[in-house]
């Protein structure tokens, strides 16, 4: 397992991976939304597999009804 996988990534890197701003991540945390994260002291860290799971949960399958 990579070091990043063990310790997670900071909110800046997580925001880049998700294509959102750091502010959006902070608002999601405040509203108990968004990807799973861990708080270590004052730091919030994200594990890549949790970000991948969050992205998967956001997928929308179009309905074929044209």
C-alpha cells in the first residue's frame, strides 16, 4: 500500500481529484455530505478508495426513453 493510501490525502489534493473547490469540500463536511473523511487532530484527510466510492455513488444512469 502506498504512503498516501495509509495516511490519506489533504483536502487540496482531494478537491483536485473530485474536481471541486476546497470550499465545496468544507461545506460538504459542515453539512455532513460528500465523501468519507477522517479527522486527525485539526486535519481532515481523505483516502483515495473513499473518494472513488463517492464518485461511483454520484453516477447517474440515463433512462433510455427517447
